[in-house]
């Protein structure tokens, strides 16, 4: 059977509806029927839907690579620039602070200027700033450019989510959004593995430049390919651009043979005078209608990022500290050797991030977002507690316990809060403020990431690893409690149901099918 059947009975199927006006999501969700009325269980995605999903994975992949590779680069940057504890924290926090700013300042622009335009702009900015990072002549320029990289990646948080979720059927939205998010874990593993490989080939203090620079060709390719995806029909309808919405939807649903042939969209009523195109405002996030969604999307994300980024970025640093303490040497050769061992250990731990997100993909539309997030937070607490206990042991027991604790933490964070907070933030807000809501949630979450990234090396020195891990145990338990308290389950929910839409009266105007080249 081809991608989808034709509108005729030549394949034995007929569409569920033939001429009635439908919403954008109704067209995307529609599956054909056999002539006797039996429904088809599923239908393949179109080539364009698959292309959009593939291109949307790039932002998460690059984030994982850049943020986690920075953990491998910090000991080398220390050799090049002589970093203090505070400067190490500044380096670790720079991309995360950029994400914090970019998610709101840039991601929210997708509600005004369109999903596609920001989808392209964010990747252009990422590639330009990454080039600056690779060729930075000083520490401060390095930090500035790394912040710019983070700002571009911050824009990707809401934008990529919306590009995917507004283009695919509701029944598989959770799987595909999390499938794209899983590339953060793939990128984390690739980043540490790339750092390990480059250090093996080029064991010099400036090897960090090759780590970042090696990503530039892929970034340029992604920029080029993103020009050829359609704008979100959901967004176009929210702007009352009916003709453009039909063209975009037809391009999105282009198949051989073509289905549907005729697209007749239900349009929202015109907005009240003074409400330009129904454009939402950030204050709408805190109205009585949306306040619960805002708390759910942002507070658990903040609590989750406290642990995920602190542990993720500084796992190599923690392992270097343990390995270095055992070797007792601090010359150039031993530092690079210890960094190699730590990068290898971090890469092994990062595998559990991938295992966790794979499990989340299979469970999210069966178990639900809220249950997985609560379970994940509690599992993170258990892993961090186990890692903290390792500090009371010596030698081999110490290494085994800290690896076991971090492995459990990485698995549970990606089966739960690290994945679910991202998914939920893009699902619980209406279309007109979806970009602003998801962007605000990502920014609020990154306040936690920046805080822990900057303070982690300082607190490691001031209060010790064990006490720091016990604090993160508490924040994980609190994350589970908040999720349970304000939980809104969005499994299988059509995004249009969040809009409380008022449609125009039915009329006879229809935009007929035109062949798509």
C-alpha cells in the first residue's frame, strides 16, 4: 500500500469526510476508511512530515554536543587560559544562560513572525556564534560567543517543538516530539565521544577549538535544508491567512496519489478590534485560565535542570577530581590523560541518557506525561542519593557507587523530567501563546541550569560533593511533588482543543486542489 490511499475506491478505501469544512488538525489527524466503514489503524507520515521531524532534531543534537562537550573542554581551557573556580562556572553557565535568554527573547517571536522564519534564523545564529567560539582569541570572547550559541539553541526549544507538534497527527505527537528530543542525549554522547577522539588524535591544550569547529559544516547544511519546509498551517490560520494555510497544508500532506484533493478549512472568527491578529501577550501566561499550565511547564523544569545540567556538565570534572586524587599528578601529560579517562567515563554514563529517552518514547503515549515525570523525579533522587553515599566509601567501592548513582540518574531523568518537561511545555498552551509559553518555561528552567552550572564548581569546593548531591536529592523530590499537584495530562489531546476556538459560519467558498509539483 502507498503512503495513503487515493480519494477514489481504486484501493478499496474512501475518506472519512469528503467535503465538510475541517480544521487544520482534523486534516492532519485524518485516516482513511475501507468501503465497509472499517477504520485504518494508522497511516504513514508524508515525506514532508518526516523531513520536518528530521530537521527539527538538529537543535537538540547540537545542544547536547555543545553543552556536554564543554565539560570535556573545561580542563583544556584551564590549561589555555588558567581558569579560576568561578571562571569554570562561568564557562559552564554561558551556553545555559544563552538558552535562558534565547528561549523567551527569540522563541517567543515565533508567535509573531512565524515558526518557519525563526526555525531558519536560529540555526544561522547558531552557526555564526559557533564559528566565533572555535576561533576565540581570549576567554572573555569565548564566553560571549558561547552565550550566543546558547541563545540560538534557546530559540530552538519552543520553535522546534511547535514545528513538529503542529505538523503531525495527535495520536503520535508525544512519540515524535520525544524522539526529536532524544537527540539531545545522542548529542551528549557524541559530544563526549568527539572530545575523547580529538584528544586521542591531537593531545594538545587547544584541542577544544577542533571540538567546536568540527560542528560547523553540519550547521551550515541544516540552515540550507530548513528553507524548504512549509510554514505551520496552525499559525497561518491563527493569523487569518486562509489561502496561505491551504497551500502550506497541501505541501505538508503531499502524497502519491494526492490525498486530500480538496481542502476546505474552517477559519477562526475575526478577533476583536484592537487585538491585532489575536496575538497573545506574556501576561496571558499568568491569567487564571493559563496559570496552572504555566506553573506545570516551568517550575518542574527549573527543579529538573538544577540536577541534570550540574551533573551532566561536571561529570567529567568530578571524575577527573577522583582520578586525579588517586594519581596524585598534575603535569600536562597527566591532566590530558585524566581528561581522556573522564571523557570515556562520561560517555559511558551518557549511554543511559539514550536508553532513558528510548523508554520514554515507547511509554509516553501509554503511561502518560505526568506519571512518567513523577516517577522520573523520584528515580533521579534515588540515583543522586546513591552517588552521595559513594563519597563515604574508598577505592573501588567509591567508583562503583558513583557510577551506579549517575547511571540511575541519567536513565531516570530522561525517562521522566528531562524529556517530559520539554514535551509538556509545548502542549499545554493555546496556539496564540504557545511559543511564548514554551519559551518562558524553557527560560525559567534554564535559570536552574545556569544557577547550578555557575555554582557547581564553587560549591564543590566550599561544601563538598556529598552535601551538594544531597541538596539535589531534595530538589528532585520537590519536583515530583509539584508535578503531582498541578499535573495536566495531555496524552492524545488535540492541540486545537486548548484554543477554545470560535469558528466562522459555514459558507460555500472553497479552495480547490492544485497539483503540487
